[in-house]
C-alpha cells in the first residue's frame, strides 16, 4: 500500500496536527518581543519534523528550537545560492557541495541505523505504524534496491521534496499575501471561525477541505509558488508527437514550466494578483494547477502536502497575529530559476513580528 495514499496520510493526521501545535506555540513565544521572525525557517522546520517522523519514526524536532535557527531551509538555500552565484567556480562548488554533503551524510547515517535495526530484528519505536524505510526493507524489492547508497538517496529526495517545494515555501507565500492584504486575512478568519470556534482544537482535515475560501487561499498560494520552476523534460523515444500543425520527431526533448501556465492571463486573469476568490468562483481551475506536476509523474507526496497546508494554514491564522517586517513583494516574486523558484539574492526571507 502506498505510504502517500489518502488513507495512509489520513492516519498520519494526528502527527501533523501535533506538529502544527508545536509550530504555533513556537511562534507565540515571540509575541510582542519586537524581534522579527523568519517564517520561512519556521515553516521549513515544521515540514522537516513531519517528514522525518514519517520516514524514520524519529522526528528531527527542529521546532524544539524556538529561534528556528536549526532549519534545513538554510542548507538547501546556501547550496543553491553558491552553485548559481557569480563567485569563482571553485569557491561556488566547494561551499555549495559542502552544505549538501553534510545533509546527505546525516541522512545516510539515519538510514543506516534503520537498516541495522531491521537486520537485527528490531521493530520501529512507533508500533502503531510502519515507516517508509522499514516497509521498503521488508518488501520484495531486489536487494540492490535496499542497499544503503540507494536508500540514502531516497531519504535525501524525501527531505528535499518535503521541505524545499510545497510545504514551507507555499506557506511563506500565503503568509506574505494574507498579511499584506488584511481584508483577505479577515475573510479567511471569518470562514475558519465557522468550523474552528475553539482555537485550541484544529478541525479534521476533511472538515477543512470543505471550506471554499481556505481552499482558494491554498490553491492560490500553490499557483504563485509554482513548485518546480524549471522546464521538466519529457521524451517520446519511439513515436512522433503532434501538436496543432507541428510534428515533434521521436527522441526530441520537450519541456514546459508551471511559471508560464500559472501566469497565463487567459486562464488566470490578472495573474500576478493573489486572488483566492478565483478558485471559489471556478474550482475547476485546478486542472491548470501544475505545482505537483500531472499524470504519471505527479508528485507522490501531493496528499501529504495538502494535509500539511490545510492544517497549518488554518492553525496559524486562527491562532497567531502577525504583521510583516521589512518585507515586500520582491521577497516572494520569482527572480531566478534555481530548479525551484528563488526571489532576489539579497532577500532576508519573509519576516514578521508576532503581536
């Protein structure tokens, strides 16, 4: 059974809910402190704690550090910035790869520990569920697919996908737009109060999914976050493809980017405007949403990403009052394609004051 199926992800909901509680509690420790909080780092910690608990049965507990300084968001960002900067090539490669290599080695140690436990017959500490890597080790896959090198790469891919694409970045973008447009935030809070009267108890994800405006906020956040910014290549090796009057020969690489589709004014009028109502008025716009790709190559974590977004967005904006701190549209708008979207190089992130 898929670990990212709807049924499997729903069983994970208590874990996500608990992590949302930790996130909002950590944000509240900065209330009236006058010190800005980089919410992108906070949200990265949230996403990492969820995916590491799910994958390894041992959360990294980054949210225990309420200063949000231990977030892996900085490791990925540093690596991408170094590798794409204008600094000398040798310096870029050295510093960029070192940041990623340190993370890869840590994940390799974690996976190696799970392999050793499995070979010794030690069961996961979390007996109510089997983790991804325990299930892979107990599967009928060939032994070479269960080797440390292979599973270590899988672990790195899981962490990166769960942190650097949807979870933390979409939440950060949603936070910026809601705080910069108070009337949108007020409208969201009014809707949340209808199913979320007690701020201490987050409704189930299935209840939250029925809220049209909350859904619009999340979909609009995903639209403007894009997911992957680069062109995703596809090849039909043995057949010619036809598009209108064009014939694409076999073996030709073709690609497209969600950035162009999501900013198409014929599909999304006034595309650079954050407008959740467009999704309320026309929910079928979702067929043009490419943040998770489409078809056979769709992101396997889409259901988990949506669960995190529904629970975290509702929990944050029902419980925490914030205002932007020295942050503007240049800190969220795409400036560079570093595989995932990147804003201006001198951006300090989405910073807020907790009130």
